[in-house]
C-alpha cells in the first residue's frame, strides 16, 4: 500500500477465516484523554484451515501495551504489528489471547471506532471501525458472543450502554463505576456498540406476538427529550409490522436507540443498541419538517428491520453488503408505504432512484450491486448498493408474488439464522421456495449500468404487438453486457379510458423478459385503434424506458391511468419535453415560448388540481417539475444555465396562468387545528407549498407579504421553512429579516440551523458562492459535524447546479478546497461528498477542464485512501 491508496480487495480472493472466536470479552476504561481497551478472545483454529496459517488481527493505530496467550506474555519475536495488522505466529490451535491497547477517542474526528460527540462516548464500527478499538478479526463472517464491561466517571457518565442485557454493575475508587453487558446472540464486530454519557430516556414497552415484553428505550440529550415520541411510535409500528408481514419477532429484552450529533451516516443497526444521527431520530412539529418526520419513521424502521435482515442473518463479506441493505431498504420502503400512501411512497422512491442512482450507474462511479473489487469499503455505501439493491429484491417480489416471496424469506431466515451468507444464498431461497428458475436473474447483481428498454407497439392482423428490446450501455471495466430477466408490469388502455382485457383474463399482467428482443401479442377483439400502453407500472424494473409516447398519449395516461407511478411518469415526460423544447429557444424568446408550453400543459394541470382532494400528496408530485439536475441529466451535455432559465420560465408561466387556482389550492390546503405528521395532512401541506412556489416563480405581488405572515405565524417547521425558502430564493422583500429572525429563534437547535445554512447555500446563481464562503466562516460552521458540512457543501453541490457549476470555475475551486480541508478531519464524509463531482465527464468542455483541474490539484498533496479512490475513479 502506498500513501493515500489502499490495496484492491477482490471478491474472487475471498477466503474463509483461519480461526473462530467463540467468545469476546471487552473491558473498556474511558478517561478524558485516552481509553484503555483490554480484550480477551477465545480462539479456535477452524478444522478446515491451513495449519500453517498465521493468526492475523486487524488493528488500526492502536498503542499495544500488553499481549498474552493463555495468561503468559507472548514473546516479541513471535508477532509483528505494522499499524494496521497484527500477525501472531505459532499460536496453539485453541488459546486465549489477551491484548491491551490505548486509543484516543477525544481526537477521533473521523467518527469511526470509539469517538466523542458533545461530551458523550459512542461508537461506529461498520464497516471497519472495530479495528480502531481493539485487535480483532474485523470481518463480518467471524461471529462471536460478546461480554462488555465499560468503566467511566460516574458523575459525568452515569449511563453506560452496550449490546444485549446488563448483567452486573459496581463502583470503583475515584467516583468511577462500571457496568457489564452480555449479548447472547453471536455477532460480527461491526455490530458492536458502546455508549457512555449523561442522557435522558424515553421509555416504553412492546409486547411481542408470542407474549414477551420488550423494554424500549430512546436516549438523547435532556434538552431533546420532547423530540422522541415520533421515533417511539415508529419503532412500535415497525415491530408490529415485521411480525405481521414477515413473521419476525424481536429477540432481546431491551431495544435501545441513542441519538448522537456527530455521525457520518443516518443510523446504525448495532444489536440491541442502535446509534442514530439526531437528524434521523429527533422530531418535533416546531423544529422538524414533514420530510423530517417521514425520514425518522423510515430510518427507525430500517434499523429495526436490520435486526433480522442484517443481524440474525448477516453478510459473509462486504461484497455482499446489498444482501442486508437492499433487502432492508425494500422492507423499510414497504413499511413506509403501509404507514402512508403506497402510491406516493413509490413515486418518491423511484424519483430518488432515477435522480441519484441512475446517474451513478451511468458515470465513472458505476459499480454492480455486488461489486467485484474495492479499495475502501466505506466508499461503497452507495445508492446502487442500497436503492438499486432494493429494486432487485422488489423485482423478485414482483416475479414471485407476495406469497411465494414470503415463503422465500421464511426459508432464508430459517436456513441461515446465525450465519454470514451471500446474495446467492438469498436468491437460492427465492428460487427454491417458488420453483422459479432465477439463474439469469443473478446477472442483475454482477452487471453495472442502467438497462435501456426500448418498446414499440403496432397492430398486426388484429392483434396489438409489443416488441421489447433491452440493452445495457458499457460501464467502467464492463464493456459487454448481457440481457437481464426483468418483470414488466403492463396494462393496455382503450380510448374510453378503461383497461382492456388481456389474454390471461386479467386487465393487468407481468411480462417476464429474458432475451435481447421479445414480442408479445394481445388480441384486440375487433377493435381497430391501437391501445395506449401503460408500461412498467409501479416501476416494475429499474430501467430506462424508451417508448415514443406522443403528447396525446401522455395526456391520456395522466388523465386515465390508475397506476400512480405511471401517471407521474407521464407528467415527468411532458415536463422534460417542454423544457427541452425551451432550451433551443433563443434567450429573449424563452418567456413567450414558455407561455405557449404552459398553455399546452394547463388543461392537464387544472384537471390534476380539480382532483387534488382525493390525494393531495400525489397531486403535488404530479404538479412538480423535475429538478434542474434531473432535467440536465437527460441532456447530451449538462447545460445548467439553460436548464435553469427554461425551467424557471416554464414555472413562471404556469404560475401566472393558473394563478387563481394556486391561490385556491393555498387556501384549501391551509390546515386548521394542531400539526399532525399524518399522510393526509402532509399531503395537503405539500400541495400548499407547491402552489406557493408557483406563485413565487410567477412573481405574484401579493406573495411576499403572505409568506412573511406565514413565516411569522407558522406553528410548525414545514410551513416556517417553506415560507423562508421562497422568501430567500426569490429575494423577496422581508427575506433578510426572516433569515435573521430564524437564526435568533433557532440558534440553539442544531438541526434547524442546518436548514438555515442549506436555505442560503441553495439560492440559485453564482453570487451564492460568496455567500457560501461566508457560511463556511460563520461561527456556527464546524468541519467536525457532518450534518453541518452536508448542510452547506452537500447542498451546494447536489442542489444548486447554477452556483456549483458557475462558468468561472469558482464553485469547483471552492468545493475542491473544502474537500481537502474536510479530508483531514473526516475522510469518509469527504469521499462521499466527492461523489458530487462524478458528473464531470458530462460537463461541457470548459467546465470539464476547470473541475478536472480543481480535483487534480487536490490529489497533489497526500490524501486519505477514501478520497483518493473516489477522485481517481472520477478522473480516470
Ligand atoms: N448500516 C447502516 C449504515 C451505516 C453504514 C456505515 C456507517 O459508517 C461507515 C454507518 C452507518 C444502515 O444501513 O443504516
Ligand atoms: Zn441499512
């Protein structure tokens, strides 16, 4: 390994571990400026292991103080430690290894391993953080029973938590105390957790289906105790849902969640002791938006569902990451769908997939759901592993049907309980339980890239014939692709807006494609006109559908299709087409052309608004234009300025032409009574804010005053922030005062202040770059807090194309500088944020050179292996 670059790790090189660790005892003594970790491991050489193989332990930057085997010091000549790996030679087949190390949690800003967050100790061990705590075979296929003793000052750290159940506690000299925890379930090291702090707790109970009582405990700083009810409700709902839908019960007496302010990701499913980013667990109407409430519900569900899909059955190696993540995302998506509106949830998930995962799959970071090689596994916690992985599970659900899918998961959890397995094992269960041949389906796991599905329909001898042709463009390292097995859910609509009967007697069917090209015939029973096909209903496969819909057909589907996704997709296609046409109109004529486009769209939009009472959330989704980024992603080259101009012109024209309807929607969806984070109300608020946004785009003279009142009188963050955002983004009178008032009101609420930073970092246009510089210098900005860094820099790069891609290259320089600075503090987060530069190959030449130059400059000085891997792939 050379500086800043890690060795390539390959799936093909996988080898089973040399030894088992039946028992792991940890003794962690926490002090102000160091911690002492004494670890006792029972080791057993595996029967099938090479008898000559050395025992190798991972351990990063550990200060080794003691190494004993079976109670005796082990000779120095018999081991080597290079700062990353400890190799011990000549160990007996069975023995007890004791190591004692010291580590420095108070200096740990990478937030991997044991670290401090606002005065409390906490851990993050997935994927390879445990090796920063002690020497260990830090790989997911080594499962061990853990006993953990934590020692700390009692006054400052009255609460000492780890996995499992507390089994003993006691006092020591100097005001210190200790607690011992025992986890009865064997687990890999990545699921280990420890917390020490002075926290408040919301407690409740849950009765499992089999009648056991589980104590539920959610911990946070005392000031946040009033923000835990929603997480608790969500947790109980998730526990009941998993029993009902998958027949899976919780398996310990205690389930704990701890909220921490410093966290690299959303949350972590440590056995019995989840650790959550505050952003994914705290929720209160005054401080949390509707989206925030929904995020809490889904992340609480996600981590809970991992207890089976991840913890009881875990991954053999990190190439199998999607085994637990894809399945668990699919499960949390279905949970949220059941708790809210299934159609709306599906559209939201598809939107993320298409807006974030498709570009990843089409760019330099493209990788299969089961990658074949990686340098730093932390860089592979991607939308491909998570969201595309979930789509692969969803397709299996589609192919098998709910009942056989459930038989498959039953078999999977029964057969592999307590084991570390592979995505192939999962697929085998699905095939075995259903009798389906899923051999070809496996390609989805190994083949990167977004498949294209071109469809053509014509009438032939009284039948409607649909021809499907699939292909997947090349991705880095994978020039040749093979056809995939994919379910295409379909209905055909007659001119009367009704679904036509299909050969199998139904009016909706799932075609299973397996070949490069395939045709299907549908008798029309004497009808002369071709039907309108509703293809890929529910987004039944994660592909790019190429069908030459006419504008009339899209309007027809928007009006008549009963599939929520399909209607939304029709609307998106109409918007894309309109914006694309506007792009070729010269600057001064854009406004007039936008008027025409809006006029053509208006009847459909009026109809959506007229029906909005049925499902306001769905209406808001139908009425919202694709983001600038999503629009630009579909062009041959990223034209951020053109897209901004065209999209804003279209929004302004739609805003004006439907002005009275927007005001009406604003009035109709103004809710009386206390805030409730329930689907119906959330939908109405989103429609209301959609209406306000159109009025802002139209430059409606009454709006600034209206927004200021809304901002001042709002009793919930959705309304307050929605008003603030429009005031600031459109530079309306009162914007600066509102920003100041917001900061005064919320200066002490970190998650709310994150929003304050984001609102400012996402004002369109190059001038925002100096504002971003000021935000980075603001006293509230802290490079050590990932949420704050994401609130400014993540928002700039991912949600403000006209500033980030400013023609001067200033956005790129600012961002590259920031990545360099961040890398020194937190390599994982720096590398994740560098992904925002992966659109480089699609930039126009001038900008490509500017961004490339900025990134290459970054590589000239030593960088973390995390950031180096991402930059090198982007620049390759
Ligand atoms: N397994 C967690 C996500 C997670 C992954 C890595 C982390 O640190 C590098 C932290 C959390 C989940 O899926 O929720
Ligand atoms: Zn997960």
